[in-house]
């Protein structure tokens, strides 16, 4: 993960991803624009990192409300397939 994890916690990029997921976005493309401009990531890479982060116990400890909400959404989408 990132170098500035302090040994056990989430790195800055992981914390920034969770912070971005807590925000609301107005209009189409606003979230993808924020991903590119604020995190410097392609949206596809962002969602890969986010999906891995949802399975990381450190992410759950850092932001349980956001992680659990996103896990529920992910499970609902998987069940619909």
C-alpha cells in the first residue's frame, strides 16, 4: 500500500479514496472528474483499489459506515447478476 501507513493503518491514498466515497456528487461525470483531478487516478484503477479496500479490515476500522454501505451495494449488484 502507501508508504505513510504508520505501520498498521491505511495509507493516504486509501484514506483519500474512502473520503471521496463519503461525498455526494451532483450530475453525471462529477465523481469521475474528482477521481482524476483529486487522486490522479483513472476511474477504472480507482474502482479496482476501492473494491480491494472494501475487503481490508483496516478500512472497516477506519470508516465502518462507508465501508459497510459500499459492501451492501456491492453485494446487491452481485446478486442481480
